C-alpha cells in the first residue's frame, strides 16, 4: 500500500469520526457528488449533443477547452435535474411503499401468531 493510500485512509477515518463539515465554498461540489450517479447516467446525451455542435462549427481546436467546460457544466446540471425531479421522488415513493408493506407484514404476522395461539389453546384438551 502506498503512502498516498494510507494517508487517504487516515484522512477519511478522521473525517468520519469527527463528523467534520466542509466549508460552504465546497457545497456545490458536494451537491454534484450527491447527484453523481444521475450525472453518470445522463452525461453522454450532453456529450453527443455538444460534440455534434462542435463538428458542425468546423471543429475549432481553440474551442476545445470551452467545450469541455460547457459539457461538464451541462452534464452536471442535467444530472442534478434528473436527481431532483425523478430519482429522489421515486426513492421517496419506493421507501414509503416498502415501509407500509413492512408495517402491514408485521401486523399480519402478529395477527397470525395470535390466531395460532388461540387455536392451539382451543384445541388443547381440558383437564
């Protein structure tokens, strides 16, 4: 294991143990991290679309850095929109539905258990 890997592990352990909160300046980066999966899933739509515009513009080499920045910003924005208006509402819906199912299941199991106990009591021979 390299020194960099050990140092990174130690840093992560300290941050996790102390519940350290980063400065507000990095909040946009943290928000981007929270929607990174959605960004990963949708970034190619942005890449293909903007690359097509780049080709139509005649492939200006000077525009590559700007293209890169625009692609990253647009893909991040699209990922955040998908997370906010699709992924998170679906997560809440699924969690609520499963929470209700777990409650219903627990209640029905309790009723079945009580019913079985009552039947066992009724069927046992009286002295």
